[in-house]
C-alpha cells in the first residue's frame, strides 16, 4: 500500500496492486494457519495438536502452570487460546491459586506453582461452554448419520454388503451373528466405530477379551464358544462412539448409569415393598383353589388331586420352557373338558373331574408328544400367574443354551389372539430374567 501511494505521488500512471493483501491477524492464528498446533498459554511456543502432553509438560517445567482435570476439557485448543489471551490482560495470580513447594525451606529455595482449575468461576463457565458446544456438534453428527441413506458397508462377519441406513447393518449383525453394540440411535461416528472393530478383527484380536489368535478361524471359534461377540465395555477407546459419554461434563457412561440406578432405587423403594405386600394369587389346574405362594399351590394339587408337578419336574428333568408347555397343555384340556390322561371328552368340567378322580388320571402325565409342542408356549389364560412362579434351579439354563425350540409364531398362528398370547408369554419370561 505504501509503495502504491508513493508511486502515485511521483506521478506513476500505473497505480495497481499485483499481489493479494490481508489484514493483520492475531499471533496465534498467524503462527498456526492450518489449526494443527496448540499454543502455550504463557509464551510463543506451540506443539502439534496430537502432542498435548508435551505442551502440558512444558508449561509445568518452564512456567510452573498446572491445569486441573485436563481430560475433562472438551476442546483443549480453544481453552488454551482463551487463557493465553486472558494472561496477557491480567496477572496470572488473578486467576490461579498459588501453591508453594518446599515450604520448610528458605524463601529463595521455594518454588511457586500456579493451579488453574474450575474452582475459578470463569474457568468453570468456559469448560461448560466448551462441553455444550461439543455436545451440539455430536448431536448434529448423530442426526446426520441417522438420516443418511448413502451408507454402504460390508458385514465384518459374513462380508454381505448393506446399503441405505446404518441401522440395517447393525441390526443384521445383532440378528444373524449375535453381535450387539447397542441401539444404532445411541451411537455416533459409526464408520469410525466399524473401522476400529474391523481393524481389531484383521489383527486377529477378540473384540471382548482382546486376546490375539493365530488365525481367523481360531478367533471366530473362540468368540462363538466363549460368547465374546460383544465389545469390552471397560475399554474406554469405545466411549467416543456413544452419545451418553457426551451428555454431562466429566462423566462417562458408568457414572451416569450408576447415578440413574441409585435414583431409581431411591424413588421406587416404596413401590417394590408394595409388590411384596400384595402378591399375585396362582390358581389350581383342576379347581378354583387359589394360593399366594407356589409352594402352597403345589402342595394343594399334590394332596387334593394327586398331581405332583415338582416330582414330574425332577423325574423327567423338565426345564422352565417344558414346564410352561405342560401347564398350558393341561389348562387347555381342562378348559375343553377333555381328560389329559386318556383324551376322553365330557359335557362339563364337573363330570370331567369326577372321571379323572375315579380313573386316577389326575396325576397321570400324558405322552410327551401331546404336550411338548410349540403351540403350548401360548398361555390358555392371559392372567395365568402360575407361569410366573414355575420353579427353576440354578442348574437350569435357558432354552437357547439347551438347544430347545424358541417360541415362534408360525403363519398358521398369526392371528391377533396368537400374537397377543405370545406377547404375554414373552413378557412373563422377560420378567423372570429368562430370555436369552
């Protein structure tokens, strides 16, 4: 500009600018045009953005500046730039607590360290603002991924290709390969998460126990047999991919979850006691007798009807699902006034019970082929509380582990009533914690 003005004063006819001009920038921006470095808060030194530890070490050694809870700062670069500016405006002692070392030594041997932490209201506000800004960015990224239909990727277990929304692939891995990383809507940076998982698999590393194996077949057998088709929740490398870890300043999913559990226990303690004080009555298979405990009902059926369900369970090794089918079968036969022992049908329930008592068919266990069928997964009565109280020992395992059939609604049972009954049974099993 000066040269241009000088040329004009000396009568040069060509008053032109041959290069681009720019206004003065701050020293930080000028020294870091690509935004890839971290500035020291108290001098002109800077470090690579990936070398934050070296910067912190420099500030402690050279400037005696210590920053508390660095890992909780959402955007350390912006944090450093902010305080670099503030330290040029006021003395560092206006913001930082002074910590003296060697307090028992002479004054010239003592050192003063400066602690910058969120006890200072200005620092606390800054950290919260940076946290909110990061959360906003994360939620925008998540929304973009949720609505993106251009997703395209291969399954890392079977190499089948999926296109469209990201949830298609995650649901496929959950359903077909029993690999569940949580609901897709709770995830963010899904491509990076999948890259991380694939990299571990390519390195022959188990995703759960993180042990390494000699080849892919051995790795797959290990993950299948050990039920290691899941990620290691204690590996904080995965925290960045879950929205819950961004919600509150300085809290990860474990702390948030523990707080939620404690709150639920505190608020619902009275509700649980109400449940204990008002137990649900279970009804006898053969008469209208009700009991408030399973033990009382089983004793009644054994003493009054010579039907010993507990003995049948022990002698035949009946698991929970088999007990469910047997109870539902007998309920349906009694409802239809048919003897479950000999299959003879009667005009009324009274005549049926009279026949069963006289023929001693009450305690007879029908042939297994009659009652051990998928259709008897569905309760005969929607409010059959006996299904909720069927006993299961510690040695019992889920039907899936034993290779037993899993309740499925076939096309011939696709009526609304069958769906309704299946939903009730699934809820009962879920409440007992027996769903696989």
